[in-house]
C-alpha cells in the first residue's frame, strides 16, 4: 500500500462543501468541473438545435419551422457548438484538471485568473443566450459581410457574446503557457512532459495568437452595424472579402484549437490501454508544434471561389497539404503504438479507434477539398459540412468522450459500467456515421449548405441523415444517464484503475486539493511500461490475480 | 449525351450530377481517385488497429512491454510517401483550377446580375432573362458577374463550376458544355431568408435550337443591343465628355481599341483592359491610373451608375475593340473641374458632336 500516506488527505471534492467554495474556488480541478457542467449543457443545447435542423430536413419543403427560424437555428447551432462547447471543451475541462497534475504542480500559474476566465466565459455565454432570446442572428456562425451588416436579426448581441468569450480563451491560453514554462516539477524536462500537456501548450499558443484577430474582426462587424461605419461595405469602398480573410485567419487555426486537444487525448489513451510507449514521442511533439505553426498559413483554402488570385489560391492549397501531413504523422504513430503492446479493449480505447477511423476519413476529405479544382464543386455544399463534422464531431467529440471515460475515475474516484459504455460507444459511432456519411454524397450531388428548402432529389439522403442523428442523440443521452448513475453509485475505482504510467495517475483519485501530498515521483516516464510501478505487482497479487 | 465520363456506376455510387461540361470528367476522375484512397486509407488504418488489438491482447494487467521506437528511415518513408501523394493531387488539382479560372479569349459573353433572390442574365444583343441562362452547346461561355446587394455564389453542379459573386467587384467564370439540356443553378452562399430558393437553370441549346432562340423576339427586352444601351449610359453620365470613342486623345484615355489591350499605368505597371479592369476603373478610378493622364474622375461611380449600366458600358467599350479611328473630329469642350466635383450628369450631353460608332458590333463574337 504505497498510496497509504496520500490517502489521508481529503480529495478536492470533499475538502470544502459549501456552494461558495465551488463558485469562488481557485482550484483548477474545481474550475474544470464548473466548466464541465457548462460545456455539457451547451453540448446538449447545440445538439437540440441540430436535431431541429435535421427534423426540418425530413422533407424538401417547409416542415416544422419557417425559413428565418431555420437560418437562426443553424447559426445558433454553429455558435453554440464552436464557442460554447468545442473550443472550451477539452482544454478548459480536461486541460484545466490535468495540466498542473501532469506537470507535478499544485495549480496553474495564475489560479485567480483561471477563475476569471471561467466567469468571462459564463458572461459571454449569457450574452449569447440573451441574443438567442432576442431572436438570434441568421448569418451563420461566419457572419459574412455585407449580409451581417444588413441582416434583420440580432447580430449585435451574438457578436458581442463571442467577443467576450474570446477573452476567456485568451486568458486560459496565457495561463497554460506560463504554467507549462514555469510550473514543471523538478527534473521534468520538456521532452518528458506528457503528450496531452504538449497539445495543451500548442493549443494555447494558437488561442493567444489567433483569438485577438477574431475579436478584431467581430468588433468591426459590431461597429459596422451599430454605428454604420461601412468598413466592409462595397458601396463605400470597403471590401467584403477582406472580412473573410480576417475571419478565417482566426477560424482556420480555431479548427486546430478544436482538434489538437483531441489528439492529446488519443495520445494518452492509446499508450495506457496498450501498455506501450508511443511509437515516436518526438514525432507527436514536433507535429503538434508543426500544426500550431503551419495552421496559421492555410486560411485561404476557405476562399478558393471568392475571387482570390490563382497564385494565392495555389499557395494556400499547397500549405494545406503541408498541414495535413502532420496529422498523418500522428495517425501513423498512434497505430504504431499498438504494435506489440498489451491491449485491453475498453470504452476509452473504442472511442480512440472510432476517432482513428473518423479522423482519418475526415482528414483525408480535408486533403480532398484542399485539392483546389475539387473544392470549386464542393465548397459551400454538404460535402464541406460532412468534412468538418467528421473532424469536429468524429474527431473532437469522440475524443471528448474517450477523455470523459478515461479520466472519469480520476476525477470522481468511481468507475462507470463497461456494460453500458461499449454499446453506447458503438451506437454513437453508428449514429454519427449515419448522420454525416450521407452528407458527403449530398455534397457530391451539389446540395448547398444552409438550405432551408432543397430540391426533391436530395430527400432520401436527408432522411437517412436525420435517422442517424436520432441514433447519435440516443447514444449521447444513454451516455449521460449511465455516467450520472456511475457518479452517484459507481464502484470505487482505486487510484489507478487502468494501471497507467501517466503522471496524473501518480496521486490519489480524486486528487487532494494541492494535487500531491508528497513531492511527485516522476522518475518512471509517463509512457514507460518496461518496468512495474512501485507497489503495482503487490496490489495485483492482493486483488487475487496470479 | 456525355461521350467520355466516369462509368455511370461510379457516378451513381458517388451520387454525382451529370457531367455536362468539359471540366466535369477531369474533376470527377480526380475526385474518384482521392475519395477511393480516402476510404481505403481510413479503413486500413482502422483494420490495422483492430488486427493489432486482436494480435496483442492483454494477458495480464501488470504485463510489461518492450520500449519500441519507430526508426527514422521508416518515419521518413511514411512522411514523404504520404506527402508525395498529397502533392501529386495538389499539382493535378492546381492545373485543373487554373483551367477553371482562366476563361479562353474566344468566349461568348453574358452579364450576370445577382440580387436577393434572383439571377438576371443580360446578353450582348440587349435581351435579358431572369433565372434562366440560355447558352449554345459546343461554345465557350464566359460570365461577367456582379451583385447588387450581398455575396451570392453562382453554382452549376452539372458543370462543376462555382464562383462567388461579390458586390462592388466584377468576377468572371466560364464553361463549355457539349450536352444540350437543362441544369440547375443554385446560390451557394448564404444571402438571406430566401437563399435556398434563389435557384435558376442553365439551358444548353444545340446549334439550331440556339439559332431559333436568338431569332425569337423576347417580349419586353432586346430591342436595343447592350452596347447601344451602354452608349446611351455613357452619354447620359457624361463619360464621353472626357473619353472619346474614335481613338483621339482627350482628357481621359480613349475607349477605342481599349478592350483587351495592354494599358501602361502610372508607376510602370501594365494591366490588360479586361472587364474587371474596366469596372474597377468606374468603381475606384484612383486604383489604376493610366500613365500620362491626370486622375480627374470622381472618387467613385458606385452611387451614380447602376449595375446594368456598368455592364452595358463595358459592353460598349468591348464593341469598340476594332472600331475605325480618326484623329480630326471636334472634341467636346469640358471644364475638367466640374466633372471632378460633381460626378453627376452634366448639362447638355456632348453626344451630337461625336462620330456615331459603327453599328452591328454586339453580335460579332457570336458569329
């Protein structure tokens, strides 16, 4: 029982019990829980918008809402999912919880700033929700000019809300960067840092560099509308395409804000469940940095038909191929990690495998749309919708669910039921595939996105997609229910139920308020399965195994 | 109808529309190659993961494994093999993209005006149609497009052609269809509440049918060729106070033989005087100043010229591409300062002093 001295200290959950101790906490773990509650709420809200969109598309003509409401629904779906769920999801929840522990620190570098980030997020979310009740915007989450300057909908409060959310993202990014630089435990060199922490570092850099550009562009949209400045108004010498450049300068890197953390999760889950070191730790670290850098240079591939020069388009095309190669490197490394491992099939690993398939498929279709002549046909069609949902949902959401199951015992100290986990993971996969695979074909057939009514020839695939969406929603609801049940009644998990070498498992589960009661011992690497952890064999024997 | 093309079974599996333009077959072939690789790639990676999972099942929860790191040669093989494949695709795609973006010189021209929520097509003979674009089979067709309000996107799935139509600038796209038939036009950029019903169709007519359509007297339009409308607009807006159409030098550059010629700008650059240049010179006269001429135009004609007028003036300038020139006609006398200040129609149009341009220009490129 090597963990005995640690077990004496109360966990972060039980250290204080008042409501104020949660709402005013500066403990990164409690802040992570606050974020988790919020992003889960918005995941289901965004999902509800998605379901309404899918139901509307059951038939080619008007079904349950009118055209204006439809446009508002897909705008709110995008805004909610991108800024209220996906961008904060893995970094603000799991990054917050795990980054300091993985570095052997007591907390992030600026704990109070961390709490401020959460409340700025909450304020932004409230403003966006207020915009929803004021009728919401109908411009799509992209707010393209000049339509967003003239749209008869609530563009102002929506844009204001997103502007506020951006500050939260920037502050979290700064916090993580400083934490990574200054809070690593003694002896924890850069090239021994867990891969999830590396991706948090990469994502923080993107957040800090890209989000101000979003803030700037949205401020101009705001001023244009509020004071009739006409900065993008062509009748006054403005250029609406300039807005697109500014918007995508943020929003393409934002794709990596959403997918890099997912890659970090997969880079932890696969080594743990195969009890193997990553096939190449360096390859994953360098490709993370590579994505964070080259990801800034590819935004123009969103604009191949906007009238940009052929030379520019060609340059953006080739740079997009470069950024794709980093994802390919990671994928090969993950699969290579399994080679000669000791693999245990469980829910997090199943989600990681789903991620592999969907991410490779989604990523390769990204290469396909970066092939410029093909993009001319596909851009602004359902092909693109399917492509980015394969990355965002097939990638980020499955990784979020992998993370949720993998670290569930870490955060709660309890175990979920594999009997529910495995079928739910399968249902989520089938539902997802059923929803979005038909959308590739719809795009091939030429159905533009953001279409309230569509030509009748597209109905069959739309119906299949809607049925898939119901399966996906059911999978999510089942997951929500059994995890909630496990939170209350799940069996005690022990400190390290997966036998992982990950640094976050070297303390109790759930961890005490200051994460470690003694100096953390990181002498055995985070992916070193060549030796047993101290006490591991004894615990194994006590548990009744040979 | 399509002579060459992907096997129909492949098109059906991919749910692709008919291949009704010369681009479609090439694009679809690349499409098929990449998508097939995507499916094979993602499935094999998944299957390899599943194989390893079965092959290396965990035997004990305290099982130890060897430390294996992929060697650099194998890594480089994977990296550059994959990157090489991506770059080959890019090279083919770029080549096709250049083809899509650069219209041939000998194309029939149609002016397109997009607005919430309709497409208006104006032909050089002055007729115009709403939501239906009529073009001949077997000829290159070039569209010069502008938007009156927000961004729209001209999308013909059967042609694999799409081009954003941005207000305040004029963009071109082109296609060549050998397959008579009717193909949907869809707006592909969110443009407001009726975005999804901003639809039209391209009607591709075979030789005789097209001639018959040309011969039809379309009710309500078509009596004056577009170039003639352009000439009237140029007179009305006093363009001709400074720009001659017979080759004589006056306050501004002459419009005669201007279209498609190489123009030297202040600062030593040169541009080809295509539709985009001509419209930009009306929208932003200060953007490209022709060498040796003072910029005395108003800051912009955006408020002054309607979009159909702009298209008509461009067509008028086009019609002067090979016009006869003289050097001794009387020039209109004009106070430069007034033009610069007002930018609005001046007193009596100077038209009567000017030679009448040769008739029958507009249909030239159709013959």
